[in-house]
């Protein structure tokens, strides 16, 4: 068991997000950046904002997609470029992208854990609740003040960011309208989110939510994404539209780029 957990943690530490070498190949789109001196987090956070050409040309307000791992040397460029291409080809409607640059990724994106091996992944963990509060109470108002936004909001991410997204979907479902999680690390805290999903889903809100999630061939992840899809199917909530995309040909480090387009197209074109 200890050997398995060591392999899992090594896999997580190496492939927790796309490598910088891979990301640096992506052209950096024209974008805005701002600093938020967060009272909740006690630190200054860098925020990157991409708006489509339609935003400057028209007076319309736009939905916003938020993303952890949203630094210029993280996933912001490739997701912004993908959204731009999908908008240009009219496969999705115009939307804005707001990326949150990391400082202590493993702190912000994990909830508490009772598993000792989990606690070894970083000096500080378990800050997801505070990070969620920062997004809701400080980031949302700042973006709404500076840009023309609709009430519709989504969030996209993979691995630990996917864990954060699924946790938000279950514990604070009204925070976003659209949830996209690739290879969420739902093994965290002895797969706590899977074990407690039924309880959270029993309190699901009356307004419609959309969830798209995917699992790669990584056995430590696909087991729990498969289980989660079965739970969602058994609950059959009338206000939840969801899709699970098992991706047995993809690895943990490839699934984000391999599935981002179809995830966004599904989320924004579902009738």
C-alpha cells in the first residue's frame, strides 16, 4: 500500500499540471492583468483576463469562465487560444476567460485530509475553502466592476484544479453555472468526495447546473471518476445536466489539451 501511494504522489507531483516546457510553446494572447491584494488570503494575487474581439467591438455583456492554474506560464495561454478559436469558428458563443495565477497551488486547491500520505505533498495544504471565498467575495466583484459580465459563470481545470472544481460543485453548487473538470484528483482524503457525493447531491439547488468531467487511463483517477459518474446516474437530478467522458487513450498529462474543445462545446451548446 505504501509503495502504491508513493507512486501516486510521485505521479501527482510530476504531472499535477502541464509542464512549463509544454506551455511555453503556446503563444501568449493579448490580455489584461491585474493585482488583487486579498484580505482573505493575506497575499497579492495576479489575475489574467482575456476578452474576445467582440467585447471591444460591441456593448454586450459576456459570461465568464474562471480557471485555476491561470498564470501566463501555466494553462492560461492554451485555454485562451482554444476559446478564441472556438468563438471564431462559431462553435461556442463569445465568453471571457479569467485566470488565477498560482502561488501555492497545492494549498489553494486541496481541502483538508485525514490521510497522512496526502499531507506530504506540500508544506501547506487544505486551503480550498479560503481560496473559494477569495474567488467569490473578492475576485467576482472585481471582475464585475471592471468588465461587462452577465450572471453566467463557469470554471475549468484539471488534476488538483479538477478536484477543487468537483468539490465546489458538490459543496457550493450555486457558485458557478458551468463546471469542467479533467482528471480530477478525487483520490484525495481517501476519495472523500466520492464517499459523500450522495449527501451533497441530496441538497442540490433548484436552478440548472452543467457538469462535464473526464478521466484518463490513470487508474488512481479513473476508478473514482467512474464511480462518480455512477452516482450521478443513480441520483438522476432534474436540475443537473452532466456528461462523463472516459478517456482510456489519454494520460494524466495529456487529457487537458485532448478534451478541452469538446468540453467547452458541450457546455455552451447544450439545449
